[in-house]
């Protein structure tokens, strides 16, 4: 077999750009010193170009098509290997891929469900807080507008500006709103304490408070037993945590109307 015949089969593959590896290197080395083979491969490349051009342009010469087909036909046919018994069928691969996709979807939905649950819990918490605020606001309005609420003014016998306080007490519900102004600043670790003085018995604590920088303070609905009749309200200065019974002389006092 001549050198030209040895590379005749590789020339067609190289013209189509399909020759790889050592075979391509060997052919390219042969082409450097063989003008005949270089001429042959240029013709094959031209024929291939004409065939590609024929898809959208004029038909190439029949001889170009036949030359390329003959060159390709000389290539040995490599039989396709049948899958072994242990080969994994393509549908099983798709099965694993489907399972993986399903797992990803489940994880995504689980995460989304967790996010939705947290959002719902947050909304429920906000709704509960708003409901509690609404209830408190209704209690304040009911106490302020109740016709049977006591309105007691507390004053102090001192030079102006005198501290003043106003207690609005709804006996049947035990609701109390107290407003004060012109209160004097407190010593460290001390606080004002409001007292409900019943008709009989000891004074009942009705809230510990401190005034702001302007001397104003508010007590809203301290824990009081409902139905307790008030003879008077008083304010004393007590320890910061408050006292169970007054420990000092009242600085403000007001009797029920």
C-alpha cells in the first residue's frame, strides 16, 4: 500500500473536520511533504463546502457530491456496541432525575410553607396586639364618658404652681384613670403612689408612677377590685417599687364627689 492509499481514508474525515488525536497528527505530518495529498484534501474541502452551500444556494456539481460520498464510504464502519446486561437503561436515569427534581420541589415547597406559617403567625400576633389595644382604648373611653363615674380633684396646699390631680373612677367596673400635672421631681429611687381610700378599711394601692420632665403623669386602669366604693384618693411618696401601705404623709388628697 502506497503512502497516498494509506491516508486516503483519513483525508475525507480531515476534510470534514472529524479527524482527531494521533491520526490527525500523522496525517498533518504527511501533508507537509506530499503535494498530491494536499491537492486531494483541498478538493475534498471544496466539495464539502459546495454541499453545505447547497442547503440554501444553487446545487453543487454532481461530481463534487459523488467524490465526497466515495471518500466517506471508504471509511471503515465501527459497529455500535450493544448495551451489556449491567448497563443502566436510559429510562432509569430519567427516573432518578425525576426523583431528584421531586425532592427539590418538596424541599422548596416545605421552605415556602415554613415562610407562610411564620407570616401567618406574625399577622396573628399583630392582630392580637391590635385587638388588645382596641379593648384598652374602649375601656378608657367608657370610663371617661360614664355618667356614674366619680370625678375627684386632688390639690396641695403649697405655693403656685401647685400640683394637681384628677381621678376618674368607675366603681362598678373598678376602672380608674388618673391625670396629674405640676408634680415636683422625685429623689433617687423614689416614686409617687396613688391610693384609693375606701369607706372602711385600709388604703388600697392604685398605681406607682413618676412624672415626666414637665411634671405630668398618668395612671390608667391599675388593678383594683370591682365594686369598691371610694371615699377619697391620695398620693404619697414611696420606694420606687411601691408599698403595700402608705409609709409617708399624703402630699395630695381628694374626697369623692
